């Protein structure tokens, strides 16, 4: 068998688990500053999903049907995730699954897990807030964007407040956890991009709450004039989405994958 043939063979589940475990342990070994800066970058970069959503909305919302507009919005959703995940920045919803694996394996403690989660989450939110501040300023300075996008998209995000949004957030966290495994199983950049695009398109089309990508839109609506979104709306969205995403990634992917793979190694 040639080296190329061996390289093209799919990875075993045990191999993927080991790679995920090694990657997670590297994150634990990084300094707080390094983790925060990488997370800040992720929060900034994921904002380009909403940037593209706003661009499509601004140019087409008056001339296409609501159904087509919804599809264009969903198609815009993956771009920020591609920038973040392929660019190797730290995104909280990836680490709900990744960072918990060494805890299940007994190599790291819960307080150590909370340190990693806390730094990544705060860095992501800081980046999302900074991007939103800049984007709202930009929209006010150009004719290329329609400010009504802030009310339009935040209204869609708040439509399912409560149980529906929470269940959607669990599904989003579940899909993001599975995405981490798909990316780890892929050996080529193009296949990783396709995996990211497909999974995040599903999240966008399903209108599922993602705590970081959604934070950009919510912060924009809060910072912009002409919307009814206040701090309480932002805080409620973040609380529901964050808890749901964490459950989806940590339990439905991290716990399940670890349990069945570790028991058969």
C-alpha cells in the first residue's frame, strides 16, 4: 500500500478521540493571555457571518420573497465559522465538547475546565461586542447597508424565547460538537471547509441559537438606534443560548462519543 493510499484512509474513531484529547490538552497548557487573544480573534471573525447576512438583506430584501431572503440569510451563516475554524481560532461552542474530554478521562479537573471555558467564552463575547460596535458605526456611515437589518434579524432570533430557543440551542451545540469531530476526521482543508459550511448552514437554516454568532446580531441590535432590543434581551438570549449550546456539545457529543469510543479502545 502506498503512502498516499494510507493517507487517504478514513481515521478510526479511536484515532479521532486521541487527536481531540491531545488538542484539548494543548489548550489547557496555554497561558490565559494566549487563550484570550485567540478567543477574541474568534469573536471578531465570526462577526462576518452577520456582515454577509446584512449585505444580502440590504441589497435584496425589497425585491425577493421572504422565503428566498431566509435562504440567503442561512447561506450567509457559514462564512464566519469558516474563518474561525479553518483559521484555528478558539470558539466556545467547539470547546464545549473538546475541553471536557480530559475531564471525562480523569486528566483534568472541573475547575481547570471552567478556567478554559471561562476565558474562551469571555474572549469570544469581547470580540463579538467589538465587531458589533465597529459594524454599527460602519452601517451608519455608508449607503450600502440598510439599518433595518438589525431589527429584522434580532426579531427572528427572539421569536422563540423560552423553551423553543433552549431546545434549538441544544441542537446547535450538538451540531457544533459533531462538527469538531468531522473536522478532526478530515485530512484536507477543502473537506474541512465543506464540513464547516454544511453543518453551520443547517444551524442557520434551522434558526438555531448559537451563543457567539448570535451575540454579534444581538449586540448590533442593542447598539443600533431604531430597535427595541435592550440589555435584558441580550442577557436573556446569551443565557439561554450558552446553557443550551453547552449541554448539546458537552453531553450529546462529548459524553456520548467518549463513552462508546473509550470503552472499545
